[in-house]
C-alpha cells in the first residue's frame, strides 16, 4: 500500500461519518507478540493489531481523498481483548464517526472468526503529501 491516493479532484469530498473500511491479516509466527518483542507468547501481537486497525481506517477514506492527499495516524486508544493463535485470520472494521476539518475519528473493532479480539478509537489527519514529506526531509537533512 503506497499511502497516497489519486482520489477525487478538489479535496476530501464525500468524507463524512458512516464511511467504513476493512482490513484482514492471517496470523503467522512473524506477527506474534513474541516476534514483536511486545511479549513472550505465540499469539497475535498488539503492535500488529494496531497496524491492522490503522489499515482499516485508512481504507475507509482513501478513495475519497484528493490528489496528493493521504491520512496519517495521530492517536489511538486500543483494547486488545482476546488472544488469537497462529493460523487464524483477524479482520478489522473501521467506521468513521466524526469529522472536524482535517481531523478524522474512527471506531474500530477486530475479530478472529471466534470472538471480538480488539476495539479502538483511532484518530487520523488528512495531510498534503508533498508538504508532509518536505517537512520530514528537512529533519533528515539536519540529522545528516
């Protein structure tokens, strides 16, 4: 996923509460808490759950962004509710619940085919990609 969408010209038209996005991932040994060093157990790791939830939220609004726009995650309140073993697939569903200018707030739930395994409130902001990357490049230049 590149993170930049060509989208509709003229900006984020159509971005309104109610938009939904989905993302799924199969749990492998590389996506466990032990592999992420966020724990020692061979179950789906919380860092990977967070990434999956962010992907679902991104997918909800990406088709509605203008040229050169993307969204970036800026905040999350996450509850990892249940373990998921290697071999199962976790699916996250994000629903846009609030829009305030460039600020987007999502409610996200994840399940593994047996039960709900996570829930989150996730904040994203719409950014102008060239300006955003220019700001990052300035930091890289100072660090050289």
